[in-house]
């Protein structure tokens, strides 16, 4: 058999030449790219998905030991005579049980209080139940109720609504209550109790708790920015921090965000988040932050304090951090940084209410007020200044596909159809060649058998 016939036979067996296989490979790759592009553009994959609902509170008493109901069976408070008696076993049981009660329990339970006006008829239903109350200390004293007993800390506290209650614990508070003397009282309800306060016999609910903690009065809802309050804010500068000899940093007060200003702006943001008309009014004509405007803010921050802006970019390192006692009664506050290619290496520090989805991913247009400049240590160990914003809401981004993209997709699909047809034709040609080669081979074998002696 000649060399040319061998090449023809080999090509017939293989079906396609090397150049044809490479060409078909490129055609297949282009076809796959066209399909992927079609799916990405028209299946909604480029649109931000719905934010997953945050998990609801699980059983808040899961880690709280069970209180033995028998310990409270002898507690009575129906008559004036029963209310002057403090049952020692019940008091001791609740005092010990209160040591296992943590703020997380009360937060997860939704901060249960007491129906003061109905306590005469509902006292028995609340006995031994966790409650959270706040108020101003009217009277406080440390007592030992019987010889050899442990000291107890007793307080009379009046709530912001004017209701009085008694609080008793086995611990004297270690923290100062500041000038307002306003406290947080987490504990367990025992009974309606009667005692003399400042020469007057008073009856009030008795709460047995672990200890009192400092708190703040509840802030009234704010719908507008208080520029007089913001005028007290001091911005950080390059002298707001100093590196010590041991490498650690010593920061001045103005290096961190001003807490009064921050809570006020979060208050306004929460109210604006409830009222779409108020939000639009507050950010009507708001300027978009770019590099030039960011430099202006860094040079003269007081001129921009409390002003509304639109921030474009992606929120990075977003989290919801616990803030403890605060005037807005928020358990968590959103904390994150906005990054944008238009702002270079200049992240914007963002705060939000716990209701706002600061941790959503993807490009966003956020509505926020500028608060102040803060200082921190950057990754290179130097002092860095940056702006702080409080986010109130966001605008929906226009994610509609441009017309020219549709034309490109149509072109890709047309090419894909042509490629598909070409691949089908080549496959049929390959099949025909293979069949022809098989028939020729069978014919040659038949002839050799006939010609052989």
C-alpha cells in the first residue's frame, strides 16, 4: 500500500484533521460563551437577590436553669399584712436564680416589663418571671436583714412613666450611675411589697436581680438633624493619636466617633427609614461623593457636618455589633466600610440602624449624612483620617440592560446558530467519511482474498 493511501486511510479513521479539530474546539468555546452570556443577562443573575430574613429569636431561656415552682408556693401579697412580709426562702431562691440571668435573656425575650396598673390582679401570673425595667434611683441603701446574714442592696426606682418599683440584689453596683442616676434593672418578679421610703409607706412590685447597671433615658424620636448638637462635635486630626514607645497607640477623645452625635443621627435615620416621604425630602438634591468632594470634606469638615450625600460603591466588612445600653434601645448597630474605585484607597466608615440591611452585597447607592472625621491606625502602622457617615436608606440602582448589550447578545446567538449548524455538518461529514473508509477497507480485503491462491 502506498504512503498516500495510508494517509487517506488514517484520515478516514480519525474523521477530522488536526486543523479541523482546533477549529471545532474554538467554535464550541464561543457557543458556550454565548449561552453563559445569555443566562447572566436575562435570568436575573445580575440583580441583587432578596435579603435573607434574620433568624428569629430561639428559646431565650435555654441556658437559664429551671426555677423550682415550689420555692414560690408560699409567697402571698393579696392583703396589706401579707405585703409587709418578705418570705426568706423565696427571696433566697430568686436571688440565687438571678445570678444566672444575663442581658441576652431579656433582649431575646423582647425586654418584658410589668403592667403596673394591673399588678393587683396579675401579681401571681408574673411571679418568678424575668423582667427588664429602667428608671431613676429614688432611694438606695445597703442592709443586713438578720444577724449573720449577707448584705443586700435595696433601691426604690421610678420609671420614665412615673411607676415605682423596688429592686433588691446581693451585689452592690460597681459602676457609677453618672449624674442622672438612671439605671437598668434586670431581674425576677417576686411580689407586691410594702416598705417605708422617706417616711412614707409605699407598695410596689419587688424585683430580685443580680445587680443594677448604668443606663440612659429614652430619646424622643427625631425627624430632623439637630445642627446645634452637631456643632459640639470635634473632628480628628493628625495629632489625635500618638504612638507610645512600646508601639501601642494613645488616642485622644476626638479620634473616635462622637457618641451623642452618632446616636442622634441614628435616631433621625430610624425615623426616616419608617417614612419614605421624609427620606426623599431629607435627601432631595443630595450631592454624590467623589474624590474632589471627599477632599473638600477632609479640609473643612464643619462645613459639611449633618449634610446629606449619596454614596456609590460596595459595603465591605459589614457587621452588626452589640452596643449595650443606649438612648434608642437598639440591641445592635450596623458597622461597615464603603469601598469604591472612584474614591481610591479611601474607605468611608458607615453606621446604620439595626433595621437597615447594611450587610447586603453588590453595588449600592446609599443615602447618608456626614458626621465627622475619625482617626485610626492603618495597615502600615501610621495614623489615618477618614469620614464617618450614618446611613438612612438607599436608592434603587438602574440595572436595566443597555440596548447595545441586547444587540451583542443577538449577534452572539446568531453566531451560535451558525456554529451549531457548522458543527452538525462537520459531524455528518465525519460520519460519512468514516462509513466510506470502512466500505473501502472491506472492499480491499475482499479483493485480496479473491486474488490470493
